[in-house]
C-alpha cells in the first residue's frame, strides 16, 4: 500500500448505546455521507480526480447480543 494510503488507512470499533430509531437514523446518515462521494461506475471513474481509488467501507449496526437486555453495562 502506498504511503499516502497508509497515512489515511482506518480501522475502528465504536459502541454507542442506541434505540432502534436512533440506529435507523444513524444508518440513514452514514448512507447520506457516503453517498455524497462518487460511486464506482464507469462514468464516474472517467471523471474521478487523479489518484482516486476504489475503497471498501464495511458497516454493521446491530445490537450487541452478548449483553443482556437492560443490563446497563456497555463497552
């Protein structure tokens, strides 16, 4: 991986405490943010800035099943 990509490489975990409605809103907001960037289509690849590469974004928003409901304990 080139140094310029190593400098921006990111892996992380976050564990917010959300209601189902908040989780839906977060999902919608993440999709909106990511959707503001160009998609990997033939047309958009042709007009992408020099150095633009396809990146992978993985998202999982689901309850922590290891925590008993209502326990109040979090990560």
